C-alpha cells in the first residue's frame, strides 16, 4: 500500500522503516529545540500526508527515547485522520531529569498505520451480561512478585 507524503520544509525527511517487518516508521524533526524536564513541546516534522479513508496514522513514542531519556509522546497514540491535510506535529514531553536536545534529522517518534471501522453509536436502556461484568481497574488481580 502506498501513502503519500509532501515535504513542506527543506529539512523534512520521509518516514522510514529501520528493519524489515517493523510496524513503526521513524519520523524526524525539522528544527532545533530543547525540551526542559517537565516541559512539553510541539515538534514539527515538515510533513503532510494523504492516506486512504479507512486508515489512521498513529503517532507513537520511540521506546529507546522513553527508556533512556524519559521522552514520550504526550497524547499517545496521537491520531492523524485521513482527511487531515495540515502539517503533522509530534507533542513530546520530557519526563526525564535532563534537558533533551533535538536537532533536524533526529528521530523523535514513530508512525504506525492502522485500519479502522466506523460504527454507529446507538442508545439503549441496558447491556447484556458478561463474565467480567462491571469489574474495572485491578479486577483481574494484583501484581505477583517473582
């Protein structure tokens, strides 16, 4: 499947897969900026996208940045709808203890494409019973120590 990207910045880079079989494509920054500990910023990619109507583009964190630097995508996963034609930005937050420096060409997140199905929401008076019922947070048991 082909998805169209337009570069709107001279330093923009088309997303790439690092390895055969990867689900996420690396996405790159086009600007230089610093994110202080506890701070969040919108990082520009310099990209616009066009994709089929049954796809969404999910913006997800890079696990290495999360583990090593405490950098994550704030609204994970961020969703880019098929009809959106503006620049794709990545909202990063620094949960680490050091200033995080970004330079043009740095990998800041990953894009994952996902098919979805639109549904019709209907109002009803009751729902059918299920084995789980109304059991919510923590209802399946606590953590087990090793």
